[in-house]
C-alpha cells in the first residue's frame, strides 16, 4: 500500500512587540494559547481519509 503524504497545520504564536514591555508580559499566555489550539486541532480535526492532523 502506498503511503500518502498528508498536509500539516502549523501554529505560530505572534505578539506585537511595538510597545515596550508588552511582549514580555504576554509570552507565557500566548504560548499556552498556541499549545491549547494545537491540542484542540489534533484531537478534533480529521482529514477526509479519517487520519488525524499533526499540529
């Protein structure tokens, strides 16, 4: 059986760093939100063939 290369979803956390001090205060929160999003996508989303996503 031929192995199919399925597309992947990338989660990139982004913080607007133009204001001084804002970036540092939001890094942990933003990273946690990105990890939670990746977990949600991995658990709930499926390809048309039924395979799970790799986020």
